[in-house]
C-alpha cells in the first residue's frame, strides 16, 4: 500500500459504528486512530451540540470541513463525523489519503441506536427527521465510498473481519 493510501476512512450515519469499529480496527491492524469529531470538538473548545446550539449548523459544518481538510496522517484509521460527507473538499482530501469505507447501517437500526437526537449532537436542520437525514446523506455516502460494507445483522467481530479482508 502506498503512503498516500496508507489510511482507512470510515464514513456513515451517526451511530453506524465508525468510532467503535475504528478503534478496534486500528488495534487489530496496528494502526493509529483519529476521530474527526474529537478534533472538531477540541478546535471548538466545547461539545458539538453546544457549539451548534451557540453558533448554528452552518458554522459547525464549516469548522468540521476545515478540520478534516487539515488532516495529515499515515497508517491511521479515521472515523469521520456523519456530516463530513457534505463537504466535497474534505471528502476529496480524505480520498487522497485513504480508502473510504461506508458503514451502511439500515435506518431502523440507526434510530434504535441514536434514541434522542437532541442529546447526540446530530447535525441536521431544525424539523428534519432521521428518515429525512438518511435520505439526504445515503446517496452522498455511496458517492464517496470506495468500499460499501453492509452492516445489516452482523456482529462487531464479523464486521471487523470483513473490513480487514477488504483492505
């Protein structure tokens, strides 16, 4: 694998398992791990939800976009925020560094995992439902993915084995 593509990026809906699987995949493959949500929060100096509440969704997405575009790393698993997919510049930057894997989790499972969206820091317009968000983002995830992993009915260990086999 070339240095330029020594990374793996996980994209997907909130609660699709990007951070959880990312940490385990990094351990399994002796790679570093980066969670872009944590980088954004560190830059903001507060939680994603608090930043969005104070500054609005557009300001959050600008901060996320700039943070992801500034990422420089090698041999890392990168878990992105679910809304990173809205920023073409960020996604093009990630594609230059990594193979992008979309963790495709059915909407019913996403709803079950998230519960109350107001407590989760989910980036979405006021009045939007998770169904609306899924409908808006799913085509973007497919567009940017190099690899799509169907996560339906699979355990964490099955998903890790599948991803490892694919990369």
